[in-house]
């Protein structure tokens, strides 16, 4: 349940959000405060400039003395609000207004004594205190409590000065009845500004959280570098001179799935693809897509991989070992065909309902054909992949196979 104090002195539940809000709002107030200091300095200067026209030299000198005393405070405050540590030091506002107050009262007293305005002391006091309080309502951004404390001090100052000078009770009551509502109005404006700023900041936090979720989903579909290029409006199309491609599928999956329920099929594929995804992360290769029970990945394209051909062969060996327990778990003879090829490809994103960074080229087709030529739980590679890995991997003697659309070519089976 929200209390009155909780409504007036609002705070974010997370202390880090509260601190960040206060810092950001106070940083935005820097230009406003500097403008106020310039206006204040201009007003004081104007008083001194026009004073010789209406008051004796002694009064002019007294006003000049008060102005000279306040000028360094105005200059220091205007300078300090531009420093990086200003936003975190809310006490500097209290210190400034606390020091300027007695100098302002002296300035008011000199004006009153000169009789140039014809106003009573309490009138000049109220007018100038209202100006100073208006300045404070802007300076105490994100600091409702501090502003209310300061407003209370100024009300007490106005009443105390009139009591000290022994004004009649009716003057004290009516002056207070005039000044106190004005202080309350500025207090409400200060609170309303803080309340609106907090609502905007909170909306920004929620918007950032939703953006992070959206980005996380996008990065789950596309590599982060590609997603960022798309977000910037760039048309994504790349050429890669040497990429190693791997295709994997399950031996006899169609027949196998016919003997299983839908839930079992999904569980089987989930277990298989999860192990393949873990292998991609382990060996630093890039998952491209799944089609039915087929799994495609590449190395040496947008994800930098040292020795990409060897990384893919190591991934294939790992996957055969990692999926061995699926046979026991589902009571199946679970085996894989794996085909690997190395060559140039083109990559890019084609606009559509479901975005995907895909690859095209003859090297892709050869890898797909090699997967079909691989023995159960076997890894078959092309001549290009063999040449890139023959010093680090062991192979059986080459065999000739006829690949659809390509003809007879030598292929190599990895020794497991």
C-alpha cells in the first residue's frame, strides 16, 4: 500500500535505477541552471547600473558590494554544474542557496533603506524570496525532499524577519498567507516535474528491456553482426573465398519417425539438435539451419574460426560420439550421415517472413551430396577438405562415388 510519504518522495525499487535517474535528470538540468545564473547576474548588474540614476552614491556602493559578494557564488555554481561530479553531489545546491540567502537579504535591506521602490520591507522580501524559490524549484530537480526543506526554510525566513522587525500580526498573517501558497505551488510543480520525469524514465527502462528481448530473439535467428547490419538498413550480401560446409542427417529418419508418436519425434530431434548446437559452440562454427532431420553448419564465413576445415571435421567426430546415447534413450539404432566440403560461397539475407542468413554456391551442393554418400555413422569429405586437413586428421583410402549433377569424384572417409 502506497503511503503519502511514498507518493510525495518517490523512489525506484532498484537503487541502481534511482541513482541513474537522479544523475541523468540533474545532468539535463545543467543548461537550465547556467541560464538561471546568467539571468540572476544580469538582474543584479542591472540594479547596480541604474542605481546612480535614482539613489545616492552610498546606496549604489552598498548594492555594488552585495553584487560583488554574490558574483563569485553565481560564477562558481554555474561552473560546478558542468563538472562530472555535480550530478552526484546534491548538497552543492543546498550550500549555494544557503550562502546566497543572507547576501540576498542584505541586498533587499539596502534597497528598502534607499526608499527607491516605495515598497515596504516585507514586500521587497517576499518578491525576492519568490524569485529565489523559483530558481530553487528548477535547481532541485529529482530532489523533491530537498526542495520542500528549502521551501520550508524560506517560509520560516520570511515569517522570522517580519517577527524580528515587529510588524503587526495582521501584516505577518497576510504576508504568510500570500507567500506560503506560492511556496506550495512551486513545491507541487517540482513534484509534478519529478513525477513526469520518473514516468518517462520508467518507460525507457521497460522499452530497453523489451528491446533487449527483441535483440536476443533476433540474435537467436541471425548472427549478431548480421542483425546489426540489417538494423542499420544495410543490404546484407557477402562473398567468402573458402568456407567449409557440413551437412548432417539421421540414417532412415523417415521410417524411424513413422514408428514413433509426435512427442517422441520432437524429443528425438530436440536432443539431436541440442547436441549439434553445443558442438557448434564448442568448435567455434556457425549453425546455419535445420531442414527436417538435416543440420547444416559452416566454418570460415562470418564467424572467424582458426583452421575451419579441421574445426568442422572435429565437430563431426564429436557429434557422432555425442549422439551415441540417443540409441539407448529411445531404443533406436540412431546413426548419422555426415558430408563435408570446402570451397567458395555467397552468403546473405533474403527478405521474407522469416529472415535467415543463408549460403549459396556449388560448394554447398557438393557438401549436401557428400552427406548422402557417407556411410552410417560415417564422415565423408571432399578432395578440398581432405587437402586442408590431411596433416591433422586420419582418413581411409579414397573411393570414387558418383554425385548427382557432378559426376564421379574421389571422396575420403574419416577414420573414427
